[in-house]
């Protein structure tokens, strides 16, 4: 018995050491990337092979090992591909290590099928709920074994079974803790980098924007005075182009100033239903010019506490981006409702060209834009405004299937 417990402890140390090595060599790789998935798959394969090659064997032939751990973490963190690849390695290892292959294949096929929906719930859950979900799933395995042992009247195995169960559960919880802490550190690092970019842009805006805007306004005024019948049509065309470019530069400067401007305005209670309807009406003409229809599904009675004009700026900016992504003959759905979590959810969905995942990760960063003449500041301002109101923006997109912006805002009570 003591020797078996000693082997269990060695398994725990080996698995945790392997996970720590994985984290050391994937510092810059993000969850879901090819680099992360390949290294994570290799880590799980190492754990599977080790735990199945050197299991804890009871005197009567019952095997206690940690192979359930790599299967669980492969599905919840690596997804289906990593999960089923790990499952295939498990079956292959079981074949060469003289495990009862049919029993192994049937049991772990059931586990894998159950882990597919469980992994979706896991990713959407908070820290405590993640531990609870995985624990409930895992304890289903030893519970069935305990019932089997009691039915066969082999109670002498129960102490070892309980010890191995607790050792495996604690190891599983520690692995989830280590991976979640690493992911949280990566998220905080991203936020710090983004905050530093905002700070640089804000300082630049505060020191330069006003100085540039004043002479530009003067130049624009004189150009308007130059226009008239005394100039040729070609000269008037050149002046119009110059004025449009000055206006575009003016818009960029205003966006810089929006980033630099501190929030001194007091929050006001206003109707989101009314504000969103007004924003849609403003952009409907622009949409109609491009043969695009905007469909509304806005719930009545939605109330927020925040900055109405700034939030309307967010709606107009996202609607404008959606129209420009479609080009022509398209459809946009603008909807607002209260979700189950008590938050107000605003969605703006288009059927345009869509974006690859690489572009989605950079949306909202200063200077990043998918347009030829874009500055990337429009969405940066939008993200900042929503963040001020303690909300968040979630973007979903696929190439050829359009893009959906979801704005989640706390409801005013």
C-alpha cells in the first residue's frame, strides 16, 4: 500500500513538472494558435505514455493511473483536434502496454464524447465554476469504480482507490490553476501593452493636435474663398479635392483628441432604445446610397447610465464600418435587448466579406486598420468609450460570412 502511494506521488510530480516545462516553452504562444496546440499535444502525449507505461498496479491486477488527466485537459484547453489526437495516442499506448483494449476504448470514447459539450461550458465559465465542472465530471469515473468494487466485495481496494482519486483530482485542479494563471498573465500583459499604446497616442494628441488644427482651419477657409466662377472647372475640382483631404485630416485629429480627452462629463441616465434608433436613422441614408438595407430589432424600454453622445458615436462608427465592409447590395441587422445576465446586449451584424482571426486579434489597437485610408483610431475610440462605461466589445467574424459586433453594457437600475 505504502509503495503504491509512493508511486502515485511520483506520478503527480512528473505531471506537474511536465506542465511547468510546457509553460516555460510557450510563453509567447497564445491559446488556440498552431504553436500552442502542437506543444500542448506533445505535452499530453508525454503524460499519457508515462502514466500508462508505469501505472500503479494493485496486487489483484487492478490498474490506477493518471491517463484521464491528459484527456480532460486536452479537450478543455486544446479543443477537439488536440483531444482526439491525445485519445488516439492513449489507445495506441494501451495496445502496446497490454491494457484491456476493448474496455479502454469503450470507456474513453464515452469520456471524449462527454468532454465535447463540457469543454464549451468550461471556456465560458468563471474560475470557480471551471473547477466545479471538471470536478463533477472527473468524480463520475471513480464513483463508478467504487460501486463496481463494492458489488464484487473487494473493499480492501477502497483505501488505494480513494488515495489515487484524491491525488488525481488535486493534480487536475493544480494543472487548471497553473494554466489559468498563465492565461491571465498573458491577458494582463496584452492589456498593459495596449494601455501603453493609448498613453503614447494620448500624449501625442495632447501636444500636437491643437497646433495642427488651427492652421488647417485657416487654409480651408482661404481655399473656400478662392472657389468661384473666375476659376476653371479643373481648378475648382482640385480645390474641392484639397478641401476633402483637409476635412479627412481634421477628422483624424478629432479622433486623436477623443483619445486624449479625459472623461470630465457627468454620467446621465438616457434611453438606449432611443439613442440606438437615432444612430440607425442617421446611417440609413448612407446605407441606402450603397443599396444596403438596415433591419432593426431594438427592444423598448432599455435604459443606461453613461454618455449618450459618445455611445452614439460608437454605434455610428460600427455601422459605418459595416456598410463599407459590404460595399453594396447587402444587409445589416441592428438589434438591442437585455440578456440573461442582466446586461444590455447591442449587436450589429453584416453579411460582408468578413475577417480572418489574425485581424480580429488586432481590432481596437491604435493605428491598426483594414481600410486603405483608415487610421485605426475609430475603433480604438469605440473600445475606449465602451470601457469607460464598464462594458465590453466582442467581435465574431469569418471570411465570406460577415462580421458581428456585440456590445455588452451594464443595465442602469
